[in-house]
């Protein structure tokens, strides 16, 4: 297995898709199985997910939410209760038709999302304004029957959290929708060093059954966009279909206002495609399962391994640190740690021991830094912060360099062809223009960003009056 | 909703099954849904599961295991690769036959357990003794198509962890099987205050596909047993069926030795049935989401609420504490906190404030203790420890009082009818005797306990020579 690790991977500018596949398999994040379109998340990949999950779960709880668990299976009749919702999801659900040897009277689908299950439960437990808000979240697996799949980015099954809340008023629901989008943006920017554009989806692109959908969009190395988290104001649609009503402060029955919001294992794909390079994965220190790898040099020489283990022992309470004391050559270990995206490598050999220093090597820049023994802990802490910031700034710089404004369709297609990336352009609000732009350019509307600019007075496509700037891009 | 909380629940000695249903619903641990046999785990129930999960996950990691995630769906052909395994599970799996509108070429089952998925992956990644051991675990949902279901105890879907490991030698696999059983026993005894009997399952009762199964068995308040965790030595059966081979230290190909072990949401049912009483749930402090509930007395009077919040503020870093400042009457709050099994109630009213003291009330004994202000923190800590111990000792006392030795079938049936509980009796090792005992008494062999006693020289059923003592009981 070790051999595979240091085989060359495909150059990212040559074939980005193949580079991605090489990285996810050779960095041992995933393995394939005989289940079409599903992935095995291996220990290194799952440890990354656990760090994301823990950070997000903490935020979800700190914002007042409680975790629950809903059933995996949904009866067909329940899924059908909200019309837009079933239309959106029916083509992509997996159906259970038999339990043991018995054919079921009613088909059950494996949840593609759990709005209808929450709705049914909320109807049972909400009666008065005193029961509101209900701020629930669940961590779960869901299945969507996709035709083409790629590890993390699009898989039949993925892991996620889905928040589902009920509120007294429209304003409360709106506030919640915004709040959770901000939580997602924080996780992306602070933990994963992925800069995001926040905005609202067009009617065409919003969630099936929502009043409106907010989204964070990020830009990959290859210039394609990736939807990185969504937060939906469901309005009273589900509440009306399911009869989730409460006695309000005036003693009248009214439907609750709902939201839902989700964040998935897909984000690991984004992190790989935003930060990775031709040597493999590059992990932001905040999310890296191992932040520092100690590689002993000439480890057969007396005192080297002892010194390496001493360092490991003295540092392990302040940093996630591991040691590679296997009998592989240092060169192999360097390549392996680079492939796995470990932020810092710490080299220690006989000469270093003599000179009371070690060498730290940054994964993001390749820079080598000699550090005296008494300064190691402080220097590691400083460097990890610097790497985290550098990755964010690099990604932001890349996004800025790949964002262009277009006032005409010539500029639109010209920029998109030449540079890829985000195209900012004005839009009249008609879905026909959105459809035409997609057909002609393959770019979809990513969002109507919260931060608007008035680039011109008219729609980039139809030249009719336009007051909305939309971000367009080809997307994963 | 609040009203329901303090409605009387069924007396446990009148109708234990109804008492159980009352408690799980009225303490708001679960709700039913339109999905037959599945449950909604509500915030209070899920918070208990999170505490169990966190404690067990820590132990699993400290014993060197790594978490992974395997697909939910298993192709029929893959499930069929190990003969005993498919025979055991085929009657109780749910089958997916359609994805969207398309009929699948091969049926997929929803995992009832994941041995075959791990086996397939292990075949891919294990080549040499250097790749061993592989110590993997996953937290997942599984489905078993049960006919009769009850919340936590038996549900179509449940949550669990399943460990799957590969080893070089039979001894290593044996050691792992024992080690993980010990981890489960610790979680039961230390965290959940449930005493367990450790032992080995008979051939009849072992896991489908295992060489042997170790189990921990606990005894419920009504005298019925509950299997609380199992650890299987799989031997080389799966390795041979799947071709999981490695080059050993002598350079020869050989199959790996495997184990698997699982612990489920079922244990919450055990905890309820071991500790609960006619007032509702009784939670061991270690696992209680709320350990202390502050109930202000005459909270409309000046200073009471302030004092209550001050207490909450000063104690919240050392104990899981909440305050009920709602406008319900104290009596309601007392009943509610008892129904929910909160270990300690802290009452504070005008007179207490004047006298610089509070009243603590134990859920397990009902005892009221006056505590001076400066001793509150220490006293809470002391009492929580005492309650934890008391619950364990009470449960152990109950088990001892409900355990009888039987040398003849008359004693066996007499004790079982009169007292329920565990019957210790000698067994010759023939399955026919085991079958007959089950048919005549409805008691099944729970295990061959590690701690053996030679109660007589002959089998309780057939009077042939016997050197194994078996624990028998009616079981959940
Ligand atoms: Zn237009
Ligand atoms: Zn016998």
C-alpha cells in the first residue's frame, strides 16, 4: 500500500478530475465498494469529517438547537403530502418494496431529506405559541439516486446534518435562516479556510418546497463553483400541508413558520479542490487530524528515535502530532506526509540534536524553518496560524482573480471561456433569461449575492431593466 | 403537553409493559411516527444517547480503534457470500428494488450489520502482516425487519456502533473479543449503573457467522433478561469466504482472524427498565443530560429568581444544571423532574435565602437534604456520586435476589414461575436440551458465564454428565 502513496499523481492542470480521484484515493480518504455510487470513508477521511462535525455541532448547540433522530424510511403517502417537495425529490429516491420475504403494502423511500418526518412530528408536539420555537437538528445519512457520482461531491449516500425549526412569526423564521447561513459561512471560512459568497438562490434553483433558499458558494481551483451549504425559509407551506398549527398569542390557530438547513460531507470535496496541489492534499491546520508529523532522520543512529519520541511526548498536549518511526526512508515519509496534506513536518536528525534545533517544513509553501529547541512549541503554534491564514488568503486571491463582471453576453462567454470562475452580471428576474444563459454557456445562477453592485441598468441577456446582480458559474 | 407529563403513569407491578410505554413517551424520550416499528428519538432521549456514544467512542479510540463509514446498502450477491451469515439475516432485511423510476438489476438490502462490507474493503487494503491489525469501528443506523417492536428494545431501525477488526493470529482476535466485551461491561456498570453477567453464548444463540460470541446480560426490574452488548470472534470464516489473505511473517498467504462487536440504542431501554420506578425515569447521574434541576419556590417574591439564577450561574461549570423558571406551579415542576429522572432537585425559596441554605431532593430515595450555601457545590458532587453508586448497588441487589440455582427441572420451573429472573443450571452441551428447556419454560440460555460454579454433576434437563453452568432467563 505504501508504494501507491508516493506514486506520482496526475498533474492538476492536465486533468483536474483525474487529479481529484488520485488525491482522494491515494491520500486514503475513501475507497470504492461494490455498491454503485457509494463510498467507503476511510479513517483519515472520517477523522476530517469528525472535526467538521464536532465544530458545527458545537455551533448548532450554542445557537440553541437540540439534536434528535428521525426514521430512515418514509412512507410514500407521507412524502407526497407537500406537492413541490415530492416533485423535486421523487425522481431521485430509493424505494424499499420488501421487508424480509414480505411485499410491503406501501412502498417506503429512504429519506433524501427529512422535512416530511419533522413536519409530522411537529404536528404532534406543537399546540401553542408556548411550544415555540422548536429548534431541532439531526445528524444522518441520506440517499439520492444520482446517475453520475464522485467521492464526496456527488454520491448516492452522503452524511449531513439537517436542521428543522418552527417559529411563531415570519421574522423569526427569516432570522433563523440568516443565522444558520452565517454559521455555515463561519465553518467554511474559519475552519476550512474556504472563502464563500453568501446570497439567495433564484426561484429556479431554490429548494423544492421552500419560500426562498440562502446559499454559500465557493470556487474550486479549476474555476468551477460548489454550493457549500444551504438554509431555507420554508414559509408556511409544509405547515399548511401537514396542519402544523398553534394557538397564537391572540388565541387564534395559525400555521407555524419553518426553516431547514443542511451541510454535508460534500464540503470535504470542496476543501480538497480549493487547497490541494500537485503533491496531493493540503489540509487547513484547524481541520487536520494530524497537524505536525515528526520524521526522524537517520533514525538508526543512537539517540535519534529517543529525541523524536521525547519531542512527541512534550508537544502532544498542545498540538495534534504524530511520529513516523516506520522503517521507510525519510524521502518516502516526506512524500507521504505531503500527499496527506499534513500542515507541518518536523525533521530531527543527529546534527539537529547536536545543534539543539529541529527543522519545520510547511506543507503550503514548502518553506524550511530552523527552530531552536526552546522555541519549538511557540513556533509550531505561530506557523499553524499562519498556514491557516495563508490558505484562506490564497483561496480568496484565487477567487478574486477568477471573478469577472460582464455587462454583455460577449463579455460573459469570453470571460467564462478564458478564465472560468464566477461571472457577475445583471439579471432582469425572468427565468427565461436564466434558462437561456444556462443553455448557451453551461453556467448556472449560483446566487443573488447579499453584497450587490449595480454593474449596469439592464439584464446581461435580454437588455430589459435589471436591478439584481447574479453570480454565475459552471458548477459541481 | 405539560399536562400529560404529570398524568399518572401505569403502576409498574400492575402492567410493566404499559409502564414502560408510559415512561418512554411521557418522559419525552421518543415519539411514534407513521413508519411502522420506527421511533423518533426526541431531544431528551437523544441527549442520553449522545452521552453514551461519547463515552463509548472515547473508549473505542483509547483502545486504538479508528472510525470509518461504510455504505448503507448492500448488494444481494455480496450479502450471500458468507453462508451462515445470509441464512441468519435474510429473513429480516429490507430490500431496495427501485432507484427513482428505474428497476434495479440487482436488489440491495439496507445493512442489518456490515460484516460483508468490511470484509470486501479489508480484502482491498490488507496484503501483509504489516497491515495488521486493522481496528475499525463505525457509528451507524441499521435495519432489521422485526414483526413486533417496542421503542429502544426492538425497532425496525436502531442506532449502534459496530467494530470490525482483523488480526494476524487467533490469540490476537481472542484478546480483542475479550477486550471489547470488557469495554461494554464498563460502560454498563460505570456509566449506566447496570450490573452485567459476562459469558459466552451457546452455539444456538451465537451470531450468524461467528466462531463464538461473548455477551453481557443484564436483568430488568420485571425479572426478564436483556442482552446488552455482544462481541464476536469471527475466526477465519469471513476471511475465507471473501479471500482476505495476508503474507505472514513466514512469507506464506493466510486468512486474517476477525472480530466484530456491537452496542446499540437498546441499552437505553435497559437503563429505563433497570432503574425506573412508579414516578417515571430514574437516570444515573453519569448519563443524565441534566443532573440538577433548580426549582424556585414562590418565584414571584423579590429576590427568589435572582438567587436561583445566581446559583445556576455559579454551578454550571461543575455540574449539568438547569433551571425551571416557567410559570408552572412547583408541584408540577417536582413531578416533571421526577418523571424525567433528574437525579437531584434543588429547591430555593424566600425562607431558604434568608437562612442561607437550599434544599436538595434525591430522585432515587426521595430524601430531602438541607445544605448551607457554602457547601452546595461539594454536597451536589458527593450526592451525585452516592446516587450513582446506590443505583448500581440496588440493581445488583435486585439481580442477586432474582438469581436462583436449579439442580432439577422442578426447581427450574418453580423458581422461574415464582420469581422470574436468572436461573443458574448445569448443562450437558446438547442443543436438544437447550431447545427442550426453551419449549417448556420459555427461558433461553443467556450465556455460559465466565464465572462458573459446579452446581451438580449432571445436566438439569437430561441428567447426563455436565460441566457447564448456564444462565437461563426469559428475555427481551
Ligand atoms: Zn433578462
Ligand atoms: Zn442435557
